[in-house]
């Protein structure tokens, strides 16, 4: 009897040990699976990654520069390029040539663009509003090409129009060669030009501009959040766009409205998302308090040209009839990331065109209204033919040292 009890106890003990062993193995397997499903973030850059830096902060109401570092030096825009893509798309909406529900055809070329992308399929369509949201949140390169091809027939022709529009806005140091911002040696801009564009798109399209504040977007069941981490986390930030390539570094254009003040700031060449965002936060908090509360400068508008209903105009853009004064910050010495420039008292003037009255649509879903007949000078568009591309001025060509970070293969544009 005692032997049977002993054998029973032994069996119970062995069973308990086996159960614990199986449970531990299961736990290890679950942890391993969890690690596979949530891999560690991959380090993209080494400690020596230092893309060329530049920044600028502009008081939108006074039209003066509150801070600048290398603001006129050539840089790659990365997906800040898509701000101009959207500017031209908003023009089509305003003119009534496109509507928010207009289907845009997806070509094979568009579908094959490098990430980031929506995963669009060739021979299908995407409507204009979804394309806008995809560009703003996901920074979708496939959607950018869809828009370009739908509006101009080819991305090359669309890029020529983008460059012509940049000239009409006074962005003399910006040249576009694609609609997405994917790496291209000749696609260059400056911090000052991007701040000008960031102001112009709000002044021209105040209703459509609100898309830049879209926090997230669901497309075919997949939800994507806006890459702009300052939205909802920094008081007053209402847009507008992030960008990244290996050559450009981490870029960001921000618009901030707070306490009746409005600034537009640009950071180009951050070493990481976090470093870029931290620098932008610092610029906002240091300089927003110095901005004017009452508008004294006209809004940004395009130079006067000849109305062509979207047709191309050859030759150099015409000069504006008048200009808005924008006084750069004092001092020409560049400061390192994290430092600040204390004053903006210089009287050196940078000119941008004088605005003209425009009628804006009442709401996003409504068809845009046309300009009243009694308006003064009609709004004009300046575009460029594909057969006469705008040459890259040698003065703005990047030097070999400035392009040392350019990858030998295409890399994703703009988170």
C-alpha cells in the first residue's frame, strides 16, 4: 500500500514538472513571436550623418524674417515638393477643371513609385480628395505621379509647370524635376523659398489648405497617420508638410497661429525626425512671441503674366508690378542647430509679388466659385511647355561637397 502511494506521488511530481516545462516553452515561443511581430527599429544613419542644415522663421503678418540660418543656400526639398504639387492641384479645383470626386487614372508608372506610397494599382482610379489626403498624410509618391499625369499628361511636363509657378511666386532659387520629391540632383530649393510657398498656399487657398491639418486618413481599409508630429502636440500648429531623403535630411515646414500671431517656419537638414521636430519647437517658442498681431504686409500672390487657361508660357516670367518687403534677420553668420538668432532689424529687402483680390470657395465639398466680373486685374497662371524646360542656373547648382550625401540609388521620399 505504501509503495502504491509512493508511485502515485512520483507520477504527480513528474506530471507537474512536465506541465511547467511545456508552459515555459510556450511562453518562450510567444515572446519570440512577439519579437518577430514588433522588431526593433532599424538604425538608418550612422553617427556621422550630418546633412546640410538651413532654417528660417517668417512673421507672416509683418512680412519680416525673425530668424534665418543658411536660408538662401541650395538644398534638396524631398517631399516638401508635394506642397507645390498640391498648390497646382488646388488651382484646378478652384478653376472648376477638377472636383473633389473626380476619378484620376492610375498608370503603371505611378503604381511603381518607391515608398512611401498608397499601393495604388494600375488601370484603376483614385478620386481627387483621396489623392490630396494621401499626399498630406502618407506623403504618397504614387499619388503624386497620378496627380501630375492627370493634370499635365506626364510628370516631366508637370514638373516644368511647378518650376514656372515657383518663378511666378518669386521662388527664384527653386527648380522641380518631379512631383514627389524623390531624389534628383537638379531638384533644389532654399529655406526662404519654401517659407514663401508655405505662406502663399495658405493665402491663395485658405479652405483647401485645411487638408494639411488632416490627422489621419483611411484608404481601402488601411489607416495612416500624418507624419507631421507637431500637429496636435504643439499649440497653434495647423500644417504643413514633412520631407526626407538621404541627401536632404529631415525637412519640415510649419505654420503656427497663436494669440493673433502667425509664423511660417522651415527646417531643412535635420539629422532625425526627433532632432528636426525639436529644432522646430525651439524656433516656434523663441520667435512666435516676437511676431506681429496686426497685418501690415500684403498677402503673397503670383506675379502678373498673361492668362493662358493652363497653356504654357515660354521665356522668363514677368516681373511683379509691386512687392512686399521682407526684412531678413540681422547678421550673416550661420549658427549651429539648437542656437538662436536674436534680432531681425536689418532693412535689406527681399521682394515677393503684390496680391490681387480672389474669391475662395465656401466649403470643401462645394463647387468653387468664379472670380466676380467686377474684380480688378484677372488672376493669371504661368506654366511652361515640356519642349522648353527651365534650365538650372549654374549659380544654384550644388557643389560636389554639397551633394556628397546623395545616395547612389533612389530612396523613399518624405515621411
